[in-house]
């Protein structure tokens, strides 16, 4: 039985799982889901936008909150 346990540990190391995170904090990478040209270009280049400010008093945003993002060297306020 110890061989099976150690073999399971070796095989499971290659699998990375994480929980779904709906929170947005500063420097979070975001995924662009609209049809804007700047968003398409950023995602194609592999440089997704990053959150640089959250417009609420909690400091933690959720999906649907207004945030300020940096995308391709520009600052954009998004929902």
C-alpha cells in the first residue's frame, strides 16, 4: 500500500487546481470579453489588462464593479 500512496503523490504533482476566484484586487490580470480592438490586441499578444484601482470603499472588487485597468500602456475605466 505505501507504494500506491507514493505513486499517487508523484502522479498528482503535475495537476494544478485552484478554486474559482470572483474577487478583483490590485494587479489582478483580467480577461477581456467585449469586442474592442484594444482588448483583442492585448489578449492576442498575451498581455492581459491589469487592475490598478477599484472604485469602492472595501478595496476588493467583484465581477460587475467599476475598476481602472492598465491595458497596452493606457488607463481605462471599465465595468
